[in-house]
C-alpha cells in the first residue's frame, strides 16, 4: 500500500530529475498542492454524478444499484434496502495486462 505522502514524494523526485539549484527545483509543497487539487476535483466530479475517463489509466463510472429485500438478523425481520449510487473503477487494458503478468514492465532509469 502506498500513502499519499509517499506518492507526493515520488512525483516530486521524478519532476526534479536533472534539475539543480533551489530555483530550478519544484517545491514539494507545489507538488502536494497539485495532487490535492487533482484529487478534490475528481471527488467533486464523482459527487456531482459525472463519470471520469482517463485514457491509458482507467475510468470511474457512476451506477445506480437497485434496491433489494434483505433480512435484518438483529431484529429478525425483512427490510427493503433503497436504491443507491455506487462508483466502479474500470482499469485500462494496457495496465490490466501488466497487473495480470501478461506483459513485463520495462522501467527506464536515468
């Protein structure tokens, strides 16, 4: 599992490859602001019911799950669960092949 702080640090390192000096390097706070803003915008789009499609990465799709009848074990009675909205992530085909092991990742180190 990777936490947001680690993701920010990794992006910061990749952005600053080959840059020297205080003014040439991007600040860690700027990268954190960019990632936080990106995540907030994605969250707001999902709250508003919009689907998000990021070509080459995947898509977040909002679906309505129909209500159903269920059994409440604690009260020993049948209940009706209402319709609800769920978010589903569909991974891009090229990333899915890497995850399944059908392709090997070739990292380019500088």
